[in-house]
C-alpha cells in the first residue's frame, strides 16, 4: 500500500501538469528568467532530477524563482511544483523518521 504522502504527491503532480494552471505558469515565465527557460511545468519538474554538477547553479536559480513566484502570486501551482520536484528528498527524510509515539500519518504531515 502506498503511503499517504506518496498518494498526495502523485495527485499534486497530475494537478501541476494540468491545463488549469497554464495561466499561472505563463505568468511566472514572464517574470522569472529561470522559469522562462522551460516550455511547461513538466520541464520544470524534470530539472531537479538532473544531478550533474554543472547544472547546480541553474537548479538553484529555478528553485529560487519558483519560491519567489509562490510568495508573490500565492498560486497553488508553485507549491505543488516544489513538493513534487523535491519528493525524493522528502521521501528519504520521511523514511528516516521512526517513532512509536507518533502515527505514520502525522509523520507524513510533518515532512
């Protein structure tokens, strides 16, 4: 059975890639050069997977641009993109957390 966190992240991925957020994505592209380099949200979501050392600066710039857009516009798209893009890191963190006193669902929420 999949964890609640994984299910939520899959739902967020589908939502971030949906057409309903196209306007928010295009608005972000118009304001942020790091986002403008990407044709769509799928391209943005693929960027953190590129672990080549030479892409570090562009990945950092993209993360900063997404955070800036999230803070400025409060569009749900940007929070979803960040969560989905950094899921591998969040998943590793979650699997390191063990607690007999805190239910699994609460640990998922904490992450």
